């Protein structure tokens, strides 16, 4: 059994991005990421801080706007519009979740598709489905990068995804499908879940329920990717019961240090790729 | 075993659309569909003729433009632009396939999203993934309508889709998922296909291979939806070996007369729904 080192792969991807950033900067085009955070959600503040730190490491200019929780939609839209038209901004990130008073979908739809480095817009999702080159959702594309880095075969394999969120489950299914896996999507309404998860060569879990996936739910030798991030008794854990499951699988991602760092690395990568399209 | 009568369900949907059309027309808003066909592909000419006929039945104005096979992209784009701005046009349909000299994706992207009644644009596909109300792909939404008309339960059922096309397989997966099915997508690279198809409560096949699905590939009592349309020895047949499979399943769509008529009915329905949004 091998533990997938997300920190190391993320560092590698950021290293590549740094090299690309240097080339771009020498050509007079330093990539830029604009981050908007509304309110004081502590987890969101940590995530944003990590993203800004990663930008600095790599050489991306970051522009962070912290707005009070009672900011209205038009103020945020105006700010997004400004970034849409700003040649120094290649990526625009609105940290989610937004305060419940705001319409998340409406705000996200204001972001220029070419600067949607989170890949959450309808058009980017549609491009993903259609197999067109795009800035794809960071977490699922991070999972694909992990599998590729470890030379884990995907084509012809049976992939099972537990969870059908717009940010992970559904785009993950499309990405694994385009890598030629046979893909099954399970969720809260799935019957006999463990019978299905036991057929998986590659199991991706993103449901937000601590230690939900037990040893008897996986096949011997499976690759287990844990996208969960929960706290049990104050301690961070994934959706997979790591200690019990890890003995039985061939590869597994730990929490923390698995998928998490990849999300930031893919955001950085998307920002650099986006900057390249703005070179000419 | 019950044969699903696509003709009858399509007639019912068109009847509903006709009533809505009458109400709209009385309010001074007769729905309009613009159809563009390039070249002389015989099958495409038949499809377009059927669509125009259905428009007439229902009371939708249709505007059909037959262009020669050597028409260039800018001519088609200009025509689309004209329809985008025409208040009498609620739906724009570019009949596929286009001649190979033309960039299909680029041309489709010119259609105003609100008039994309085929649901093929990136943005409509993305909205489908995100679960936002949209004009969704006609063939897979027609399949959903068939299942609902026959009160076939979907939630919690195991749905298997064979085929991963952009027009059927992938949107079909998202629609079945949003109806709470557990969804598996199989394709040419899937290993042990029949082991997977045998687990399906609902099996949807869209691969374009005549009589490919045999009796031993399905579960007793399964619901079998055949999206295929092939010719063997000059005779029309689906992707399912109907005679052998029909004895074993609970519901099955015939070819012709199953899914086919639904595609046209859903196009009509999308055009009427689109017209409603243009009422105010």
C-alpha cells in the first residue's frame, strides 16, 4: 500500500508553474489572480490565505479584496466587472460559500469565462462536458493529476464516485470518463452503496461525512481518493476511515495532505494557463 | 412486458404544446423556430422535414433555410446573428452533421443561449450539470419524459448508459442523476460490459451498433431504452436485439416509434418554453 503524497505532487505542479511564470514575467506578462472574500468565515479566511501564499511562492501577483458580510450584490458585480476588464488580472476567484443573503450563482456568472480559474461557471462546466479545452474545476482536476503522477491506470478501469456535488462529484465523473474509465456516480439516494463501492478499481469519495467509508466497503487493492475534510472530536479527518481502509487498498490519499493541497496547486496552474492565453 | 409507445407520448406532448401555443398566439406571441440545413444529406433532409411538419401541427411558425454544401462559416454565422436578434424567432436549430469543411462547435456557439432549443451549447450543457433550469438536449430529455409518462420509478434505481456522446450519453447521465438514479456510464473502453449492463434497472443504449445488446446482457425485468437507429439489410433497427430482449424486460422502446418521435416533440416543447420567456 502506498500513501499518495498530495503535498509533494502539489509542490511539483507549483514548481512547474513557477518556471512558466518566470518565462511569462520576462516577456512582460506577470500572471495575476484577483480574490474576493465576503465576510469572516474562519475556514474561508484560511483557504484564501493559503491561495495568496501559493501565488507569492510561484510569482503570481495577487489582489485580495476582503469585503464585509453585508456587501450587496451590485458592489461585488462591479468589482468583478473591473477585474474582467483589467489586463493585469488573469484569474478571478470568489471564495465560497458566500453569505446566504447573496445569490452565489448570479455572482459567479459575472466572471469572464476566460478568467474563471475555479471552473465553476456554467460555460466552463459545459466545455468540460463537451471535451473542449477549458479551465477545469480545481479539485477534480487535482485528483486526475494525482492519479497520473503515480502512474495509476485509469482507462478501462471501474471508477466509482460517492457524492454528486457540482464542484467535485459531477465534474469528477466527466474527467474520469474522458480518461476512459467506466464511471458510476453514487449519492445519498443510492441503494446498496457498499455493493457498488466494492466493485471500484478507483474510488473517489466527496460527501463530507467523517470516516464514512469503512474497510468492508472497498475491494482489495483499490485506489482510494478521499476528498472529504471533516472534524471528529476536533481532529481533522476525511470521508474514509483511513486506518482501517489503508491496509486493504493499493493507493490512498491521506487527510490532510492528499487532495487538499492539489486544489490550490490547480488554481495556480489555471491562473498561469489563463495568463498564457492573454500573451498576444 | 410493455412496449413503450413513443409515438403516443410524443403526440401527447405536442398536444400540450399546441394548447400553450394557442394561448401564446392569442396574446400576440406566436412561437417561431428557425432551421438551418447545409447540404443535401438525405437523412438530415428527412429529419428537418419532420421537424417542420411538427411545427405546423402545433402552431409554431417555422423558417427553414436550406443552404448549399459549400456555404462558408461567416454566411451561416450572419444568418444565426439575424435570428438571434429577431423577436419572431424563439428557437434556432442548426441541423447536424454539418459538412466536414465547417467547424460545428464554432457555429453552434454563435446561437443565443436563450434560443438554443437543441441544448447543445456549452452554456446549456453547463446549466444542465449545475441543475439550473435550461433548454435541455432533446433526446435525453425525451427519454426522461417516456419514463415519467409510464410511471417508471427512477429514484434509487440503478441506471446504466451505454454510450458517452455529447448529445445523448453524457446529458442523459446528468438527467438520470438529477432524478436520483445511481448512474453508470459505459463505452467502447469498458471492460466486462455485460456484467455491468446486467445490473441495470434502467438500461439506456446509444452507440449506433445494430442489435448490439443481446438477451444475456440484461437483467430480468429491466427497463430498456434504445436510442439507436441503424439499418441492417436495409431494415431499420435499434442498438438492442428487440425480439430476444423484449421477452426478458418489463418495458422496452421499439425502433422506430420509441425514442425517435420524442426528440422532435421535445424540440417543439423547448421552442414553446423559449417563446414563453420572450412574452414580457
